[in-house]
């Protein structure tokens, strides 16, 4: 299982939101690049980046910062947040990002998703943010009527290989991850699933590994010291 430490960027800073609420933000660093370098020094081989400004505004607001992180050698870097057209996809990939995550656009514009997957294959992933079983969009500010599991099956049929699934109710809340959700997903689709939201202890990491998910995102638990990345990496192997 791949461990993805997370860097959420808002206003040029590394932050965490509580349950996706932009009014409940904690700043952890003024320098997201230095945070990324710290991840590498601890042995991480992957980094999950979210442009929170981009998610809210629908554009690559923090491209300059993301580009510096993407230049770190030998790291699988993925970015999500506000990626709603092929120009932005190409800009990120050209900047050195390994994988681009489509969120709102994947749901609202299937033709765009299909074209992106057709051109870039495994370098396109989809973020499926779920709230009460439905897919949330636009930086979690709105909830659609689309059932999350149904959407995952549709993605598989379209040729998508990877999905990052977040239970918004758990994100940043340090309540533990939603294991039943990931077990259910594993039983209904064959996508490479990265679990996100609520990973707050090594027990969560161990339990997620047993579900067979491809990866796990660790955010607040790292920043608060609840999980040492070195330990998470050891457990995930």
C-alpha cells in the first residue's frame, strides 16, 4: 500500500480544513515546498497535493508552488483541485506532476474526462469525495445527487484506473477512517482506490492495508504528530 502524505495549499500555505470547511482552517506551514522535502527525508515516495484555492475558484491558483514540488526527484506527485479543462491538465503534467486528479469536472463533464483518459491514460485519476453516500463537488461546497458507488462503477467502465475516495465526514476530524466504505468499494469495483479522510492512527493504516486499497492519504494525523510517517511506511509494506 502506498502512503501519500498530504499537502493542502490555501493562500500559498500548507493547511488543513475540518470536513472541507474553508472557515475551519489550520495553517501548518508557510512553505509547502519545505513540507514536501520533509516527507522525502522521511522516506516517502509519493505526495498528494490539493490546491484548495483552485478547488474553490476552478483554476490552477497555486501552480507556481506545485511546480516546485513536482521537481523533487523520484517522487510520485499527484495534484487535485480546480482542474476543469485539458489546458490545466497539460500545464500540470508539463510541470512534472505524475498524476492529475479530476474532481468536479469528472462528474459534470464526462466528455472531458473521457478525452483526458484517452490522451493521458494512467496519469489521470478521479477524486470521489463522498458525503452521506453522494458525490460532493466544487471544493466540497455542494453535494450532487450522484451515488458514490454508482459513480465509481461508471469510472471503471470509462477506463479510469485510479480513484481517490474521501469520506468528507471523517476528513480532518481524527475520528478514524471509514473502513466499511472501503470494504464495500472493494467488493463492487476493481479501481486502484486511495483512501482519504480520517486516517488518524497506525491502526487505521493497518486496517486499510487489510482491505486491499491501493493507497492511503495521511494529512492531519501527520501534522499533529499522531502518526509518524516512518511508522506508517513500515506498516504499509
